[in-house]
């Protein structure tokens, strides 16, 4: 089992030189200076490496279980969660009014990269808590905020998100869970499935955020409201006191993230679970959507994180494992000396570099969308909305390939569970599914993001790429800029084709959505790779070997990863009729 | 859990109309007529569907274990193996002199597609037995053949292949297991790992084929000999009598194929395991290589089989699961009505069609290589050698994508083990690894197959494709033929680039190997897809709906799968320097 090393230098470089965190400085009361950022990430790295990573494999093996109606999590998780909470990590970017530290959320993103890489199953508990915190912060009354936020930001209470029901997965309009008024509170009844960390013993209370329907609510998504349903109802002093009518029914037996209990939750088997309305009646979906960018970018981050973890393990094995002879045939070679193994490792590394750049660029843009004002804010909101499905969809698709390549580098040992690398591939397999499947992300990109503003936000992004690439064409990175430009020109045509297809038929047009999402991922990845190289070449903090490492990564990306965009462009430009013509009957041979 | 349906019509169509089994007629004493073939495959289908498929999920859950030094396989496997043996399936293409039925091996391939799809873990036991049977048939003395083959062909005794050791995986030159003469026999000592079905209770004896080194043997692969080491040494009547000095040490805990015991085997802990030399001393590797085409094509077949199984399950789920509204927004839709789901299903289906065509084309060519004579035989040997790494490498890569897409179509349910589809993805993950990793396949293609005859065999294949495509360009499939031709022209240039790179430096050149293998897979797949469509349009047995289904598959393949070749062509044409420049130090950032 290899150790995980938090890649602090790559993260700092991405933040400063690619995502350009200085963009936020005008909007921050206390800007995050370099020393502070390094200190925070240094501590986060230690926690990830020393506390959270060591229980990853054991958690996978042990999983979690239900005993007497309570979920018992894997050994060591409670202690790790305590260390995590006491370190103040949950409240990092929380509202200082409720005990948060008020840092921009990119800092939390950088911290979470380490936590997620160290232990994806563990990381979901604080991540879902953060989602619940955000929902409450943005939409709940001051009274509810005062009651719940301080404990949640301190990590004393955890949070969950309860959306999915057996008949309502991608289609939230089908939610059937019921809420009825009962004096000042509501009574919630219904079953929820796929509830991540729906129960556990790591915190004194669990605050469930639950989507449910009030009586006479409109059909569809416009009739769904959001409720706080605590596991323990608070007493007059705000302390968890009475067990609420919510029960875990079972935990799922999954392909991966075994240590993360995925729960079937039953609300209101007896008198109805006590719930408190968050925001306005029938506006629950809107509340969910305001959290969507963070949550989806969070899953993209998981794709980066687990890819980095798997890559580190593959690299370590490739340096150590001897098979075959070196090129001079004078000695046995470590497999990293074989060109095909170098190809696999650089396929991982160069994509991880691009993914990381995109993660932090999108995170800083997301901060801009909250912190800036006026046109800057509007622009940042539109750009964030555009990045989000690419971050979630494209990065988690890449994570499938990268974690699979990490298995492959190990040969037969990769297939043996004790090696530990198969776990990363199994864990990563959930990422294209949850928080909106990648099909949903692709449709979001081509529909809600491209089609609905007639391509304005996308054209603005493509124009920014073009302008930056044009600057580089007379610089030391001109050779790579030319390669990006060649694909960019075709991507503009593909964008027009997608717009036309969506205008013609917004349902059929979504047949091109996946190819378009992947195309944009590869293109944006290439753009940011060249930006990273340009910055690296002009960065005095990097030595020649580090600069050279960047050049290899970017050259490989441009020659061996970016060309995949050609296939997607071809699909879009020449293949829309083929997709339009499909229907369920053609599978009946 | 969906049921598996043996796709007999697609298989018969592939065999007759794409692989053209009539090519073998001149060389067969008793040709296999249509009625006989249909009858055989009909029975095989029943066995796969009714006996072997039902124990697939239970076998995955239960796995196998070691008790008192013996492997206990999952429940129901012994009975299934008995049914399989008694049906005469193992001896289907075996030598009639020893009780086989002497059918061409493509019949066995078609049977095995069903067995492997039904239960990959189970199928490995007869598959490895067949490998052992082949080694003995081709290389052992008449005495050994008489002793072992009849019982093995009858399925009363199973067989295994013992190659890998802890330090000798891809690199067989590192084999250290020792053999020393002891009167008429040899004594074998050493440890073997990753031995598939190395022990079990399903047969009366297990015949291990073991690679080991004699004293004073030359170093490397030229000093390795092949031995028969039976679990039970035979008495004078040829009956299993005395326990040999071979023990299973443990079974591995793997990502997939749980029911297939992957054993650590210890030979000669006491007095040395009794072994019998197969073929000449120091020629064990040569014996292994003569089996390589069959074994590697067999793993490619597994890639097709498990893809078909996963696809069937995804298709069934997509027809049944309702989410969202139909295009007219008048009713809830089965997810198969959504364009992005149709895209996923056709990505699976069109590739499976291409993969199946390639499997049976290569299988018939393999039969030709054994049955034909003179120049025909030579040509078939070269063509088979060329197909083999593409069959193994490309098809098993596609199987990763297809089984993963099958999970994706299921959404959250796909990640839950009880759904059964995750098992296919986990099981499939071994395919790019064993029987020569796909990196080794790619290097075999660009080195041993392309470079070593200066491209002659490959040029011959490309010329055949070009000639057939030219014929189609004036037919009803001309639009698709044009698309294949466009890629073919570029593939010829990429082939020249690879040849030049290999001539310049046969080690560095292998950095292009993987892209070249994938390119050839997509191209050959497209060629055979168009051949299939051309045949389907002229096939009176197919109705209009079946013909239309073929057209959708081929159109989708040409527009959405074949374009991936463009990326690989670009990698090869413009990216060789980028790969050449890689070395282990560039990963040290």
C-alpha cells in the first residue's frame, strides 16, 4: 500500500499561477496571503496524509453496518472525524457570524483535495455536511441558522442531503415524500434512498435536509419544499434531546466507497418526523439549485483527488517493480523505463495537471460569483455555471480512465484487492453517477448553459481562450498555443452545430451533449495546460527540472490527449442525424 | 438481475456472413452444415442460459476458499461443470483419436461466447483446461497423450497453466522454478502465482502444465521447459492414485471473477512434485507460444462476451426504468426514450457488433491456419498472428468502456452490487491484464507483427480492406465505405510512421504501440461493420427491421466510434517525439 502525499506545491502553483487567486483580492476584506495559504494547506496536508489516509483501505474492507437501527461506521472514522472537526476544517469558509472562518471557498477546495484523495468514503461526510450548511446559510430563517449553524460549522453535528426516492432519481419532479403542517412545525413522511452518511456515530446530531411535498402543492418540481429534520430534536437550550421519527432502514452493498454508509432512510413511520421549513414553501428545488455549483464542482474535485491518489500509487509501483531489460539490455529494468509504461503514467499525469488547473480556475470563478458585484459578478456567475458541468462531467470521466490505468500499471497485482489500487477504481465509479449523472451534466451544458442564452456565455469563454492563445502565439509556448488554436477553431464550429441542433429540437439535440461536454473538457484542459506552462517558464520559484516536467506534461497533453477532441468534433459535425434517428426499436435485433 | 440470452442469431450471422465459414469447407472432411451448427449452438445456448448463468451472481458473492489445503469452489459450480463435461463441450474441437469431436475451433469459440457471457469466472476452468489440452496435444509424447488427453477431453480431469512467479510476470525470462531429473521423471520445486483454478473439487484430477528450469539450462526464455504435473499421480491403470507434492497455498482476494480461484501454488515442498517433460528440454516457451493465438483470442472473446452480457442488462433496465417525460411531454418516459441513453446503448451495441465480427473472422482465420496448406496456410498464419493482439488488446479495452456504460445506464442502481451489473465491470477489469497485458499486446503488434516482417502482413491486410471497400463504393453501402476509406488512407500513413519509428529504435518505437493497436482495432471494426451491413442488406433470412437495426449500428459506428481513430492517428503522426522524450525523471515534480 503506497502512502499518499498531498501535492501542496502543485496545488499552490495551480491556485496562484493558473487560477490567479489575486483576482479575488479587491473583493476580500482580509486577503489570503501566500504565507497563510501555505500554512493552512500544510496543516491540511498533514491531516490528510497522517490521519485520514491510513484508514482508507481498512474502511473499504470493513465497510459500515446497521446494528439496532443505528449505523456503525468503520473503525477509526470517529476519531478521524473528531480530529477533522477540532481542526476547524469544516468551518473554513463558513460565515464568521456563526463561527466560520470566512475564508474564500477555494481554500476549502484545496483542503478538500487532500481529504478526498486520502479517503473518498470519509470525505463525503464533511462534504454533505457542508452542503447542508450551505442550504441553511442561504435559505433558512435567522432562528434556524442560530440554532443549527454554529454546531454544524464546528463539526459537532453532521448534515445530510435527502433528495432521491426509488422513483425519483435524475427526475426530482417525481418526489413523493409528504410534509404536513402541525402547529409551528411540519410532519415529514416518506422514504429516501441513496442517503450518503444518512446515519453514523461520529457526531452528536445529524441534520437531515429533506425535500418533500406539502398538501396541494403544484405537481412537478414547482411543488417541492425543503425541510430541516434533525435526528435529535433540540430542547429549549438548543441541545439534542428527543429522538426524531427518522430511521435508517438499511445500508447498501456497493461497488466502492464501502466505508461511506449509503442509507435507505424512513421518515415518519410513527407520528411523522418533525421538520422545519427552510426558505419558502414550494421553493425547495430552487434552494437545491443554488447549491448545485458547489456540490457538482465538489464531485469534480473528487475525480481529481482520487486520480492523483491512484497515480501516486502507480508511479511508486512503476519505479519499484522490475520486469524485462533496460533499453541497453544490460540490466533488469524498473517498468517505468519501458516506453508503454511511461505513456500510461504521462497519460495520467498530464490529464491530472489539466484537471487540477480546471478545478481551481472554476473554484476561484465560483468565489468571484459570490464576492464580486455588478457586471463582474454577472460574468462570474455565467462563467461558473458554464464550468460546472465540465468540471463534474469531464473530470469524473477522466477519473475512470486514470484509476483504471493505475490498476493496469500494476499488472496482475492491480487486480488483487490487498494492493489497494483496485479500491480507487471501484470508489471512482460512483463519480459519474451521483450529484447528477454525467449525461445530466452534458445536457445541462448544451441546454441550460449553451442553448438557453443562445451561446453567449460559451462564446465569451471561447473568445477569452482565443485571446489568450493569440498572446501566447508569439511566446515561448507558441508551438502549444498553435495546437490549442487548431482545435479551438473547430470547437467553435462544433458549438454552432450544437446551437443549431438545440434550436431545431431541444430534445433531440441532447444526443450531441456528451460529445460536446467531452470536447469542451479536452479544449479547456489544453488551454489551461498551456497557461500553466507559460506561468511555469516564468516562475522563479520553479527549478529547471520542475519547468521541464511541466513542458513534458503539456507537450504530451497537446499531442496525445487533446487529439481525442478531434473524434468528438467529428461526431458533432457529421453525426447528429445518426443520433437523431435512434429509437428504442433499433435495439430489437 | 436480468437474464442472459445467448445471441445465437447474431453469432450465426457473424460466422456465415462476416467470417464466411465456407472458406473452411475445402479443408474439412466433414463440413459443418447450417443445421448442425444451429443445433450445436442451440444446445450450447440453453446450457449457458439455464445452467451456467444462474450461478454467476451467487458465485461472485460466495467466492472460493481454502479449507484444509483444498480449494472449495462456490455452490453449484461442481454440478455445472459436470453438466458441461457430460455435454461433451470440452472435447468439441478436440482430436477424435483421443475422444474429441474434431469440429473446427470456431464452433468452440461460438459455444464459449455463451459460457463466458453466462459466467466468466466459471468459464475459466474449462478454458484453462483447453489450454492444457492444446499444449499436450501439440507437444507431448504419444504415451503422455494417451494417458491424459481422453480424460481431459471428457472433462473428467481439468487442466491449468502455471507460468507466473512473483518476479516473473510479463517477463517469463525471469522464471526460477526448478526441475531436476529423477529416473524417468522430473522433480519440480518452486512457487507459482496467479494460477487460475489451480485447485478445486470439480474434477477427479487436475493436470498442471508447469514452466520450470532444468539444471544448467541457458539463461532467459531459452532455458525454460514445460512439464505435466498432475495433482494425483496415476497408477499403472492410468487412474489418479497418489497425491503429488503440489499444494495450493492460498487464493487471492480479487476485484472480480471472485468465483474463479486464483491460486498461489507450491510445488515440491517435500520430495519434489513429480513431473513429466512435455516436448523438448528448454523449449517450453516455444510450446507456450504455439498456444498463444488461441489463448489470447480466447481473452478477446471474454471481452465480447461480458460486454454482450452487460449490454443486455442495461438494455432491459433502460426499457423498464422510468425517469422524466417523453419528447412530447405527455407521459413519463422509459429512459431508453432519452437521446443520451440511446447514445450510450448504441455506443455499446455498435461496438459489440464490430467486436463480434472481428472475433469470428479471427477464429475462422485461426482454423485456416491449422487446416489449410501451402501458401494459404502461410497467409492464414500471418493474418492470424496479426489479428491476435488486436482481438485481445482492442476488444478487452472496449469491454472496459462497455461494462462501465452498462453501470452508467443504471444510474445509482448500477453502483449497488445486488443489481448485478457492477460485477460485469469488476470481472471485466482482469481482461486487459491477463494472458499478456494490453501493453504487451500492443508491443507484439508493432514489434513482432509489424516491424519484424517490415510491414508485409499488415500491408496485405490493409490492401484487402482497401479492395473490399473499393467494391462497396459502388454499392448500397457506399456512404459507409467512403468513411472507412478516409480513415484507411490515414491509417496507411500512420503505419508507415510506426514502421519508421521501429526501424529507427525498436524500444522507443513501442511508445506508439498502444495508439497503433487501438487505431487498427477501430479500423478493422469499421471494415467488418460495413461488411456485415452489406451482407445483411442482401440476406433473405433477415427481415426489414433486422436490416434496419444493422444500418443503425453501422451508421453510428462510422460517425461516433470510428472517429476516435483520428485521435490515435494524430498521436502517431505528430506525437512520437513527445513520447520518445519521456523518462522517469519527468515525473519528479
